[in-house]
């Protein structure tokens, strides 16, 4: 098989990365893909950095054996901890979801007041803050913690150019997977999580978890029409497209693209929830064992 006709590999700890895959289908409809959800070991956010790196390397080894031409880490936690190690080890391009979202936030903001929401693991890692400051080569000057209760807490980070507000919204993952994306529970949860951020008047909000695009309408309703939402799934797909074009790696064959799915645990729930995320049927799914599972 010609190198250009090889598939794009997409990896997530579970289901959320399917929002990235959905955007790849939309932006690059002719490209073949292989998706692996490490559902036996989800969530990654509660694991140590060393463990996340080990899991990610095991997943990468499997996907490389499938003959992929590019590796997408569609998982914020794995992007935060394993991206650099994977770039060192793999001989193909490796892309995470954090840098594309950070770049888009920098380009979108007018007031330099940026909000970032994500899982607790992603927020604690400061990965988006570090990416924004690395892109602009700015040093974080201080961190101020606000709020008394853990669920009310958010962080304000001031740098030379930006004021960045971050907030963990862990229940958004459960709401997305249950399909509760437009009901009163979703609206009340979003209002509760986002009330502090909204008061700070950010003009840009990064959806720093791949589950969150499923809740985009509710989040936008709470934050208001003047706040631009940055969907890291969309931005990652755009970056993949750019890399394929710049490297002359675009698919050359006219054959119908293949869509393969692998999971490390029972596929039934993955298919049920995943088809809602993808907005299309999932076929050709297989359970595999990696890393001693």
C-alpha cells in the first residue's frame, strides 16, 4: 500500500475522541481512519503521568502496526503527558488536541481574556495554560485561587498578555455520554459550573475536553453570544489537514475510505454512545488486548 493511502490513527482513552474523528470525517472525507478507544483503562485523568505515558505507548505500538501514516492523540490527558514522548519515539507525525485549541484561542480572543474548561486532570495539568504561554513565549506571573467549595473553584492566571480562567467541569462527561445535552439537568449543571467564569467576562472559551462539543449549544447558551467557543476537535482536524497537505501525504486512491474501530473492553456501550457522538453508524469494531488487559 502506498504510504499516502495508509489510514490516520486516532486514539482516546474512551469515547470522547470520537468528536475529533467526526471532524476528520467532515474535513477529510476521503481519508481512511483507525480509531482505538482504551475503554478497559478509562479514565486516564485519574492516573499518574507515568502511567498515562505507558498506556499511550502501548496504544501507539498497536496503531503503528496497523500501518497508520499519522497519529492523533484525541485525549487531553494523553496529550498533556505523552505527546512529547510519542513524538520522540514514532517516525510519523504525532498531533495532540491541546496545541490546536490553544492556537485557536490566541487567534480568536480580542480582549485577551480566555476561559478554559476541562476535566479535573486536564485543568490540574495546566496543559492549555502552558501551551498558550509557550506559543506566545510568555511566563506565568501568578496564580490566584477563588471560591470556597471545590465545585465552585476556578483559577485565574495572569501573564504578560492574557488573563486565563480555568474551571473543571467533570459532570459534563457523564451528561454527554448519557445524551443529556439539551435538557434542564444539562442547563442547570452548565450554569452552576460556568457562573464564576461568566462573571470574569472572557470573550473566548476553550472546550478542553473532547466530550464537551456535544454540549456546545448548552454551554453557548449559558456563556452568551459574545463568547466564542473553541472546539479543540475542529481545530485538531484542521491541523491534521494542514500537515497532510504540507507533507504531500493526502490519499491518492479513489477507493472508498475504511473506518476501523478497536476497543479494549466490551464494544456494546461504546457503539451505543459512540454512534451518537459520531452521528453515524459504527461498523467493523473489534475488541483487542493491549498492555496485559
